[in-house]
C-alpha cells in the first residue's frame, strides 16, 4: 500500500493537471450539489473552508449560502500547532492570510462556534469514507473534540481525488459521512 506522503504527492500532481477554467466549472457543479443537499437540512451552523489553489473552490457555495440566508456560515482559523476553531463568516477581503496561504477570520474572533455540518477539504478520499488531509491533523482532532455536535461530515473533492482502494488510515484518522464530487455522491 502506498504511504500517505507518496499518496499526497501523487494526487497533488493529478490536481495540477486541472486547468483553471475546468476548476471553476467543476467547483460550481460540486457547490450546486452541496447546496442541494443542504436545502433539506433545517437551519444550522455550516462550516466550510476558504479554498487553496489545489482544492475545490468554495466561493460559489459561499455565495449561494449567503444569498439563501438560512444557515450560519462558519470558516476555520488555525489557532496553534494543533487547533482550529470556526468563526462566523465576515468580510473575507479584510481577512489575514495565514502561514498556510489561507484567508482566515480576524475581524470577529471573540466567539468560536461549533458547526453541526462540516464541509471538509482533503487531498485524497476512498470509497469507504477515508480521508487523507494535508497531514497536520487539524480536522481529525476537531471531529473528535466535537463528535457530539457535528451531525454531518461532508467532504468535497474532484473525482480524480477519489481512490478505489482503501487509503492508509491511522487509528486517529476520522472518516467522512458523505463525499460529493462533480461526478458522484458517496454516502458512508
């Protein structure tokens, strides 16, 4: 079985083959699918990520959720080497860029909120709910810490990030409940 580090490198290489205009189109399809799933969920706190260049672009989904006005949209902020917290989405233009190159909330970080629904990034996924992140463990620790509150772990990815074989998983790695790509919807 391929090691996590090798798997990350391989998948990131495949993601780089997606042209910018393809990324926009595929991300829009995925965003519409996520939004469609969230329509049937009662008003709640929904956490999602502000995309890096090799992730599904969440800007369209953010726009849809804000326009609908039903859910409270939360975004992550890295607090230290082991912790992320989620805060109500503010003015992204005023956010600082973190050491990871991600826009993070700085405007109103007085109250961290815990989402019931989490829309999750990752480098690779398998057909069994397995997720391979960037290797820092932020999301895995967060899922464990708030497992009683989080009702849905919904991963989004491009289809080329989905592996047919089991990903290498450690005991602390947390599985997803659902994965949506431009081509398929998986429930675990």
